[in-house]
C-alpha cells in the first residue's frame, strides 16, 4: 500500500512542482494565478465532480456512517485544537481560531480529489465528492460564522454579527458554489438515468480532464506567494523589538504553534478519523473508509490562509503551515496509507 499511494501521489506533486517553477517564468506573472484558479474552481473542477458523481456506482447509496464519522471527527478535532491553542499555548482568541482552521481544514478539493482518484481509481469518485463536500461545508460555512460571533471586529470589519450576514455566508458557500451544483446535477443524472447527448458529454469530459492538472498547477503557483509571505513574516519577527526577551518568546511561541498545526493536520486528524470509523462504522466499505482517512490527511488548504486573514486578521502562520504540510504530506500520505488504509 505504501508504494501504491507513493506512486499515485508522486505525479500529482510533480505537477505542483511544475506550477511552482512556472511561477518564476515571465510568461506566468502573478496575475495568471487568479485567472487559472477561477477556471479550475468554476469550470474544470465542477465538470470533474459532475462526471464522477454521474458515473458512480450508487447501488449502495452514500453511507450515513461515512458522513457522520467524517463530520464528527472534523468537528471534534477542530474544537480540541482550538482549546489547545487557546488554553495550553495561551494564544489570543484570533490566533486560536486561525490555528484551529489551519489544523483542521485540508486541501480536499484541489488535492484531495486528484489524490483519491489517482490512488483508488474512478470508482472512488462519489466518495471523493462527498468527502470534500463534508469538509468544505463544515469549514467554509461554519468557520466564517464562528469568527463573526467570536471576533466581530477582527480583520478591521468593525461590525457586529447578524442573522442576515450569517445567511449570506451559508448562501455564498452552498447555493452559489459551482461544486455543489455540479454534484447535484450529476446526482440527478445518476438517479434518474438521464440520457445526456454525446456532444455535451464529450465537452464535459474535455473540461473535466483539465481539473486535476489545473488544480495542482495552481497549487504549485500559489506556493511561491505563500513562501514569500512567510519569509516577509520571518523578517518582520527578526527586526529589533522593545526587548530581546519579547522577540524570543514570540518566536518560540510561533514555532510551537506551527508544530502543533503541522502534526495535527497530517497525523492527529487522520488518526482520529480512523478511530471514529473503527468505533462507529466498522463495516464501512473500503472505498468509503479510505476516502474519509485520506481527506482528513490532506495538507492545509490554500483557502485557509484567505479565510484566516479575512476573518481573524492573522493569516501568516497559516501561510507557513500550508508550505510545510504540502511538503511533508508527500511522505505522510504513503506512511499513513501503509499503516491504516484497507
């Protein structure tokens, strides 16, 4: 299993490296990355999710145990990690919330879906789609609402939370998401056995084929910006402060928090997911079991930086965690697969 997963994820990481290298080429200025990201998120990835859902074997349905264990593990771990940052490391509330997001929210769409399809094949498409949906709903809906309640003035917003703003958060994350609609349409095609015209189906195939390489290429390009932000943060911390002890304390605290983020994301969350699955869903089919574990083991989502910065005003540690978890996941994923996957 170790070599199967390693050989499955290596090409994906090679595409990320190509994207990272391309970010230094004059033909790929920083303005290219947002355009590619929009294409992947609004066109290619929805096409891929539509295809994998529409062509899935849904004879057994979507196991409720899968949804419960995946969601339960993510929620419990998010709460636990927040408590660790807040009461053990004694970070400020904004830093604790950002740390919770960084430790819990993985790159389940751009990296998780290609990894799972690359390792287990197209038969895991439905499981991959549902797995990313669980994590995205929890964090892309739940975290902004939580931040509005706990940090009404973070990031310079300066206004109190309201029911209307929370409803807009839910609406934007679910009703306006092309990922949600692509899965619903694919599900309708599957359930009602709809006959899709071949030219239209072939068009979707072409777009879907661009999803995995496009997403991974964008991740590689974004890593350069992430590294640059992290280096700027490091240089700011190294500047003279009021006292030398204050600087040392800040650096030491930052390193400890970063270590918790990395170990929590790549090790603790997937192991907690395995425990929840073994306790509450021991008979879960292998594809669903493995999908839940791999989704939990994905490195920190690039979206987590944007959310942490916008919702808490403190996204710099998240930027560093994204880089480190991406690099370490190349080893962590195959090791985890060899130890716990079925």
